[in-house]
C-alpha cells in the first residue's frame, strides 16, 4: 500500500487556517473600530449641533430677557403715567365738584342762614354756619342732600350762639359721592 506523507500538507493547511482566522479576527477588529469611530463621530456631530442649538437658545433667552425687562419697564412707566392721569382726573373732578357746589350754594341757602367756614377732609366737606331759624338749617340740609355729587349730608352739631341767643350755630358734613356712582345715576 502506498503511503503518503500528509504532514507537510497538514502544516500548510493549519497555517492557512490560522491565517484565515487571523485575517477574519483582524477584519472584525477593523470593523469594530470603524463602527466605534463612526459612532464617536456621530455623537460628536450631535454634541456640536446641541451646543450650537444651546448657544442659539441662550442668545434668544438673553434677547427675550432684555425684551421682558424693557416691556416690564414700559408697563411700570405706563402704570405711573395712568396713576398720574387718574390723580389729575380725580383732582379735576374734585375741583369741578367744588366749583359746582360753590356756584349752586347761594341757591340753596335761605336768607336767614350764613356760612362761616368751609373745610375739606378729602372725601367729605365740613360747612359751618349760623342761622336764626332751625327750619332754615333743615331746608339747607335737604337741598344739599338732593345734589347728585353729594352722597350724604349729616348735621353734626347745632347749638345756640354764646353771643346772641337768637342765632343757632351748626356744622354739616357733606360726603362726596364716588365718581362711578355719580356717572351711573346720570345714565
């Protein structure tokens, strides 16, 4: 029988197999490195995009904060302006009420009644005077109570004058009607 020495063939076959496995292993390592490199590059691009977006958002936020502060400042100025206008309007209305009252006061006053003092406390007006008749004081009080800009008339004090027994001194308190109520009654 013929004997063939297969040992050199086996050695070559084993070497070839080792090289194949080695090449296959190196190929797998290269593919893994390539995949890792691609993943790292993708993540780096995403981080760059996120960083760019973050910077843009921060710039927009700073712009919005500046705009908010400017808007808030404008609102404060507008509120101050409106408050000043409201105060001016309230002063104008108060002056108008005084003017109307002073112009119409002589028509309410009976001949036997004289005013001696007029003082203002903001929401109310105090009138002091003297009269020879109690009915004249009551008529004067009733006439004032019918005025649209006066909410309430209170007769605080009535007493005989120390100098003259025929005269009565009195103090009236007139409470101003708020402007809103006055407008509602006119309509």
